[in-house]
């Protein structure tokens, strides 16, 4: 049986896995709509950058309940993951987007003097506020 991660371990896991996370929204027909997408964490919240007008944004406008899931490992001894269920909102204001863009680029190693000074046209951010965090770590005793 898998052990659970602490809040700090969840944060460290999310931060150690830059790349793709699986985002699930609910489509107009009520079906889950899951897509792999880039992400970053700031505090307890997860942020996802995307283009304005995408299906995932339309789904969130209709129903803000979402989940994201990240898992790694190749055997039962090293499988580890996090599923975050929460409420999403869409950040469209360039004044709110710029600090998020700068933060995400700094996390990827962009030097301070090369960080953007303007938000990207046509961009949006999804902010996920966690309501429930489920974690598993098979290397940890339950």
C-alpha cells in the first residue's frame, strides 16, 4: 500500500517535475476532457498557461471544477503521484498575467534581465485553487 505525501513533499514533487501535467475539465456534454499541458506551482495554487479561446477555457467558464494529475515511476516500488481537485478561474488581465509569466520563466532559469516586461497577447492562465489533494508514494510506508 502507498504512503501519503506531506504538503511540503507534494510541493517538492510538483516542483521537481517540470513539464506536463494532466488537466481534466468537464465538457459541454458532461464528459471529462483531459489534456497534457505545461504547469507551474506558486504557493498551494497550480497555474497553467494557454491560448485564449481554447476548449479547456470554455469548459472552465461553464464549470470551474477541475483536477490535475501528475505521476512518475516505472515499478510499484517507485510510483509516486499527486491528484489535485479544485476550482479554476481564468486570468485574462495582462497586469495579472505578467507576474505569472515572469515567475514561470524564472523557474525555468531565465535570467532576471531577460524576463519579459509585457504579457503575451492572446494568452490566458488557468489558476487552480486546491480543495482536495490526493497523493501516493509507494516507496513510503503507509
